[in-house]
C-alpha cells in the first residue's frame, strides 16, 4: 500500500516530426513509487484523495498503469502542471496549487488508508510537495498505528512530515541529503555530518535510515553503517530516482530479501531511473541484473567514531530545525 495524499496530473509538450506532441501522465511521489513497485512485479494499491475534474483524469491514468486505487473525494482538485520540452529543456508553463484537505476529508482518507494497510504486506508513506495539504501529525499517527499492527512502515518524507513519521516509529526512513540541507538538518553533504543526523533520527524512533546523496554513495544505518555505491551513468532525467530507490527497497523487503540485498536493489533501480525519461519505470529483470554491480561496504570503527564526535544536536533541536518557517 502506498499513501499518496493528492496525486498530480502532468501535461508535457514535446516535439515530434516538427509538430507539438502533448502527453498526459499521472505524477507525484506516491504514484511514481507505486508504479515502480508494480514494475517489479508486486501488486500495489495507492490510497489518495481525488477531486472532481483533474482528479478524475489522474485516477484513470493511474489505473491504466495497473495500480489499484482506493480513493476519497475532495472538494478541491488535484494539482497539475504543464511543461514544455520542445527545446530539449523542461520549461514550466503553468502550475495549479496543491489543495488543503478539510478535516472531514482527512478523516476519510485516514480510515480508508488504515483499512487498506491492514491487508497489505508493507505500507509506504509518501508526502505532498506542499505541506499545507494535511497536518504533519497524520504521518505520526499512520506510522504508529501501522507499526503497532505489525506492518512494515517505510517513510520517504522531509521536514515536519519526516519528523512525525520518525516519532511514530517508522520501520525504515528514506530521505535525500538535499531535503536535509533544505530543512537545515545538515549544513553540508559530508559523510560524517549526514551520518550524525541519521543517528539522531534512529534515536528519535526510526529502526533503519537510508540517505541518498546524489552523486555520492548512499548511506544506510541499522545496527551498522553501510555505504552503497551504484554504477554511474550519464543522466537523462534525475527526477524520480529517489522515489525509485524507496519503492524498490520496499518491494525487496516485502519479498523477504535481507537489508543488504534490498539496498542493492534500491540503488540499482535509482541508477537505472536516471537513464530514461519515464520516471520510476523499469523492469524487474533489469533491476536485478544491475543490482549485481552495486557495491555495499561496511564502514569501519574509525568512521563510526568520527560520526559520534560530530553529533552535538539533541533530538529536540533536530526536530525544531525541520519545522517549516
């Protein structure tokens, strides 16, 4: 089950035979994650809210990808954007605002999500690009309720949403170093500083933490620290790589793979994602073959000692930094 508060509609204008070519796709973090999970051969259901106009289109596009949909209706409408890629680069033409769900709509979405999650092997919590869509505490409640029910809870979030899911005891937390920088949780991408924050997140409630670091090796923290290095390819579109990583990690854990193998699968999916324009797409065979070329290394005691020496922020201070200004 993937929690996606408000999936979006993407409209892209490209050039084909010297003429405009318009494409409509479903989009948003939760949908991209659900599509990757389905691409890896697992059944998946997306739980989200859908409006009367754009929402109706988005839902149909999601179902065309063989992703199940459990929905609640909202009075507002789903966000949408129009991008022009006729010159090769992505130019934003128009973007509609994200909705704010009402208390009643949030209640309906919450109970629908819990009911669906109780029949799922894992629950992946995706966020909304704008944090006014729903209160951060929804993520704490979801993580806590589902963890208590014995579910694997994976959270791919940032800011207050991240802190809330961690406080709820998420099984696995994935976050990008860009999100940590934006939220003021780290001041640079150095390994020791990122690991310091990862330890703090674990202290605050997360069982395991994974941080992607763009061109640098990803870092994974459980009872040990692992560095994950995938093959490097020329990027076509880097968007969606992190979503592919989280989705593949979740799918691998659901299939019973151990932590290290799941990290290989996750890194392989992310590496392949940047070589194509279709966000969070690929095949199970391609990802599994690429996983054989991912290097996972345990960091030695010297690295761990350096991490401890850099940590001076308390969990309360870390949570305060992540709150929106």
